[in-house]
C-alpha cells in the first residue's frame, strides 16, 4: 500500500512538471476546443427567432458547460500508445514492474490540473463579456458535476485505450479513433443539447455511451432535467464492459507484439 | 516554371505510391467521410426541424454551405495538413536545413512536397452535396463556374493563414498545435454567416475570415452577393499570399538550425 502511494506521488509530480513545461502549448490546446463556443453563437441566435424549448441564456450556459466538460475529459492516449507500439518503445515500459497504462493515466490526470487555470480564465472572460449568463450552482450540483465529469473522463479513457489495443494488429489504429470521434461529436450533445434532438434519435443515442460523455455532466451543471441514478448506473456499466474488453485485448495483443524497432 | 511542374509530378506520384500501401485506410476514410457528412446534415437539420431556419437561407441553400465546407475539409486534408503541419517538425529536428539547400523555393517545397489521398472522399461527397442542392434549386450551370472563382480565393486565404501559422514555429518551436486552433475556428464555416450573432460575424469576417471560405462562394453560387463579395475575397487572398511569402522570408532570417 505504501509502495503504491509512493509510486502514485512520483508519477503525479513527474508528469505535472512535464505538462507545466509546455504552458503555451497547453493554452493552444484549450483554445482549440472552441467548437462549443461557436455553436453557442448559432444556438443563442436561433433560440431568439423560434422556440427550441430552451431560452437563449440556457443555451449559452449549456455550451459553456460543454466547453468545461470537454476540457476535463479530453483524452489522447491512442496516439501515444500507437507510437509506442510502432516504434517499439512499449518494450521498455513492459520491463518496469508496473502496468504501462499508469504512465498514460497520470499524464492525463496531471495535464488536467495544469489546464484548469487556463479554462477558468476563459470562463471568467466569458462571464465578463456575457454577464446575463452568470449563474451559481449550489454545492451539491457542483459535487455531482465533478463526479459525473470524472466518470465521463474514465469512460472516455477506457474506450480510447480499448481502441488503442488495435495498434497491436494494424499500423493505423488512430484512423479508427477518427471514425469513433464522429459519433462522439454528433451524438454526445456537443453540437446541441439532447433535448432538442428528435425523439427517435434521442432514444437511440441514449443506448450508446456517447450522451453520457458530454450531455449528462453538462446538463447536471446547468440544471437541465436528467435521470441521475440511471445515468450513473449506465456509465458504470459501460466502464465495466470496456474494462473487461480492454484487459482481454491487452493479453491477446501482448502475444502479438513483436517489439519492432526497439 | 516548367521545372516546378515536373518536380510537383514527382513529389505527388511518390507520395501517392507510399500512401497506397494502406488501402484499407482508404475504405475507412471513405466511411469516415460519409459519416461526417451525415453528421453535418444532422447538425444542420436540428436548426430546421420545427419549421425554423437561418434568416434568408432555405434548407437547400444551407446545404450548399455544408457542401462547400466538406469540400474545403477534403482539400485541406489532401493538400494542406500533410504539408504544412510538417513545417514544425522540420524546424524542431533541424531537417529544414536540407530543404533550404535545395535549388527550388523553400516555400514551394514545404507547401507541395506531399499529397494525401485521404481527403478525396470528402471532396467527392462535398461536390455531390452541392450538385444535389443545386439541382433542387434549379441553379444555372454557369453559376457553378462563376462560383469557382471565390472558392479558389477562399482556398488561397486558407493556405496563406495556415502557412503563416506554421512559419511561426521558427520562433516558437513547440507549437505544432497552433494549427489546431485555426482548424477549430474553421468549424464555424459549417453554417452561413447569417446564423451568427453580430459579434461572431465581425470576428469571422475580419479576424479569422471564415466568411470568405464558405459563405461567399455559396452566395455567389446562389447569385445573390453580386460581385462585391468576390472582389473582397480576391483582394484579401492576393494580399495574404504576398504577406505569407514575405513572412516566410522574414522568419527564415531568424532560423538557427537545430541538432546539426
């Protein structure tokens, strides 16, 4: 137990230091997540002309929440893992007495901590520019939001790490990720809150993991109606499913792994 | 000039030969492109579902904007992204030295060295969308040819902005993702400018000229913008091409090779 704690502390500090080194790069990553802000403009404008069930201010808040959720749950493990497999760098990681996934987990988590100040700065700037959208959620909502966002990050990471396993068999696993990303983009609630989806599409979407990655946490934060218990249970079920699949593929993949180039 | 065409042919035939090793990827790229188009249409449909619309844009007219956007995406993933995103790596690893030593323009080499066929499905589906909407609206065939002019200007604007951002890596080595910021902002081209609030419209016309990339060609195709939009796009395109060229020469003065 003590050993685990020590390893965790070392990993966290090392990767945090590494992330903070490239602050300018980090700021650019934050800015590249501008899609929710663009869509916020389109939706607030559209809501002024006709009735979509939400007021312009509600749309603005929703997309601000989407921006925040995306900042908290962004995952890039597949590109790193693909490179490690193709260049044979995974071999060195396999020699260490710890599962290689922890390197990725800690680099993602510590990047989050380094990124938050920039995201908060942008949110403050947003409220200065658009003061009518200011709202203060209560403590319970905030706690639930961070719980949901944390779980969304875990699910996102598990899904992408599972897709990354394909790198053992093919050279371009990341093209699979691009295909997956399309569904993520259009079904997760990143382009519009699920309440404005047509009934059938919404029902189908709720059977996939996508809406829980963005729409669910964002809706919690801005107070749109969601089924809390069902949402959390579905997320846990998807997490468990992808975890099992991931471990199975990992074991099979390692047998396949030839350590090319190392 | 003829020499450049010959070099271009050699560059591109090697690049395509290399990429054709991954044929399954082409199938995946086609699927991804089709899925992307379906998603874009769905995103647009959400605004039109309850009889609502963007002011002054009927469904088919807005479809043309989506088509042009898809076309531009295909163009940038075929010609721009594989070349311009590599400038950063050349600077970082010092391989820009070899490019500079070659007896041709280094800007040409960096901008045209490779081509990636993965954007071709996007170009195809984008064109199909434009033609479909055009037939529905009964657009005159001549209008297509006329609208190619602002479209080419749009491509030149996009190229110049992208190239200049890539060139800034001479000063700030580790900023390969600055182009991702540009790409994120280009997403605004999915919708006609009329869909945006005034502040956004100002930003997307004068700061990041997304308006000239999709809305202006679409308006020309629909025969409603007159010549003014095209002229503005043309002036901007020519100015930016010159600035990009000058900027590259200026940046090179600060280049201090790495690792050699």
